C-alpha cells in the first residue's frame, strides 16, 4: 500500500533521497512501488499526470530498470495515492504474469 514519503517507515536519509533527489511523492516499501508527478504543464482544465512504477525486482532503490508502470490523472496527492492503491494490485498481477512467461 502506498503511503506518503513522510508517513513511510524509511530512514531520514532514504526520505531525503526519495523526496528531494528522486522527486517521489509516495512509496510502498514492501513492493518497491513509487509514485511521482509529471513536471509537464497540463492543458487548461486537466489534472496533473501521475506515474505509478512497480519494479520487477522489488527494490525501492537501485532497481534494474524493468518495471510495470501506469499513468493517470489526479487533482491532488491524496486522490493520486487512492487511485494508485487501486491500480497497484493490477500491476502486481501483470508483473507475476510476465515473470511466469519464458
């Protein structure tokens, strides 16, 4: 389950790395999933775009690069976290399906 960086069980150093250096807004320590916001400017009336990334190796930091991802729009961080928590189980299923394929 994704939680805000400040509410996560990360150490202070890891919080700084995640929030400031990597620009993440929420993390799931168990699965390695993280949520960040696009820096692009949305068109008038559109909500900002958010990206949910789930690394295949399950590492929060220093992942190999292969991952499942999903993009969606949300008005606020709380709404984005709620949407991402609904999407996360689907991404985990996709990851398991890809892992089982030869």
